[in-house]
């Protein structure tokens, strides 16, 4: 189980690192590098739009990789998703900017971002299943926490490397070539991830499906036909953690540096410290879900997030680093409380025949609702109505997720259907 936990954790950490460095770059530099002819607001919206493209691609990735994950096995597909994400990320680091390629530069950026989304869409479901399908019955929440901790470490690494480059390089060097370094560094991380994942065995649940000759012919069709409620409500339940995370990171990074004019290094440092709250909330809620069930921490997290929507921007607008840390750290903590149990909860909603596809589809459809649109909606709301409107938006999405959680069944004490 140590090897399985390590493989699920390292893989998600690497893939989310690749995903997050794009979000950080979109907030800091991609608008000027690839959309220099647009106004500052339009350029930021354009950069976030390319960012959102990957969220649209992620459900397609969950269907594509889920099909083969439910038919060929979890391990093989996880290796393929890691390779696709790594190669796409390195290619972004090598991509010429608008000054060199003109309109072809943003077009290529969109295409590579789409491939990133396909890769990450296939990653989470397989990583969660790798942990949960190997885990003892009463410790699925604990082992399901390891793929959920990957994003915390990934954000720490992504923010940390941008902070280091921002401190070491001048603005001109950072804008010219420094932002490319995190993308190119992904090549080394992918090699490490492949080495770990190739040593992991196939999950017992999938082995039983093969032994009984029960593999689904078209997993996505079966998942949508027999589990539409679980897919849709699972996606709705995932909306709140996505909105919290991408508003508190990608959008707030751009908002604090451009609108509030807080120094870039200060905002990155505050974001770096806030990720500790995310890791704490994730692990605490995931492990507690083995004792009292999954829905209890999910309900508490959604309710608290609804309240935090009213506090986030008043604290952030003070420009005081400690209060900014409280604002972002609180959002990250409650995001973790919702996100942590999902590593076990979403897979438990589906049978082994379609578990990769069903869990991945619910997770990534929630990404469109909460992740792709959050920065775009926040930019529009803030420019039209001010920052309090963004807080109302967060509260509304948290209440939507709370409703979806209450409509889903408890799964913590279920026998994992194999």
C-alpha cells in the first residue's frame, strides 16, 4: 500500500503541477506574451480563456482514458496520461510568443492547453482508483487522501518556482524567458513519475472484472445510462472546491497584483503559505470520513465555504499580508475539507465496470462548472460590480454543491463493488 499511495500521490502531483504552472503564468505574463494587442482586461480574459480550454477538454479526457481504463486496466492508462500531459507542458515552454509567430502563437497555445486538459482528464480517476481499489475497506478515505494531496504539493511547487524566478530575475528577464523554466522542468518530473508508476500492480477490483469477463463494451454509455444521477450530482458537488481553489489562486493572483497593486512577490509568498491550509483540510477531512462517513465533512465544508464567500474579498482588499493569508488560507482550508473525501467518495458511487469513466467524468464535469468559468466570471463581476459580487458568486456555488451532496447517498460503509 505504501507503493500504491506513493504512485497515486506522485502522479497527481506532477500532473497538477503542469496544470497549475499554466494558471500562474496566465495570471502573470501570458496576456502580454501572447495577446499584446488587447487591452489589459481583454488580455487577461483571453489568457484565462486559453486556461479554461483545458477544463472543457478534461471531460473528454475522462471519457477517452476512462474507456481504456475500464477495459484495459488502470495502470496502463495512467502511464499514457502522464506522458501526454508532460509532453504538452514542455511544448508550451518551447512555444514562440506573439512577437515571433503572430496569431499562430496563441493558436498553438490553445491547442497545447487542450492536450493538457485531455491528459489531466484521464489522470485523476485512475489515480484515485489506484489508491481506493487497493485499500482495505475501512481505510479507503485515508488512502484516497494521497491522490488528493497531489494538488497541494503541486501548487506549492508551481508557486514556489515562480516566486524564486520572480525574486532572482528582473521583470524583463522574467517576462522574456523566465516564465518558461517551470514548463521545461516538467520533463524531469515526468520521468520520475513514470519510474514510480511502472512498478505498481493492477488493482484487485479490475482484476476481478477481467476474471469474470464483465468488462463494459462502452463504459461511458453504460455510466450515463445507469448512473446519470451520480455523474451529475457528483459534478455539482465538485463545483465548490473548484470555484474556491481557482478563485483563491488564479483569479486572486491577478486581482491582487493588478487591481490592488500588491507586489508580485508578496502575493506569491502569501499564496505559497496558504497551500498549507489546503493540505491540512484535505488530509483531516479524508481521514475523518472513514469514521463518520463521507457526507459529514462534505456538508460541513460546503456550509463553511458559503460563509467564507462573504469574508474573502473584504480581507483581501485590506492589502495587509497577514489578513490576505487569512483570506486565502481560509478558502483553501474549506476547499480541502470538501476535496479530501472526494478521493474515495466519487469512486464509491460507481461499480468497477465503469468506475474509471464515471468517477472521472463527475470530477471533470465539475471542473467546467467550477474551474473553467470561475476566473472568467470573477473578472467580469469585479469589473462590473466590484469584489463583493465575486464573494456572492462563491457563496452561491458552495450552496449548489451543498444541495448536491445532500441528494447523494452515504457510501463510507459500502462494500466496494468489484
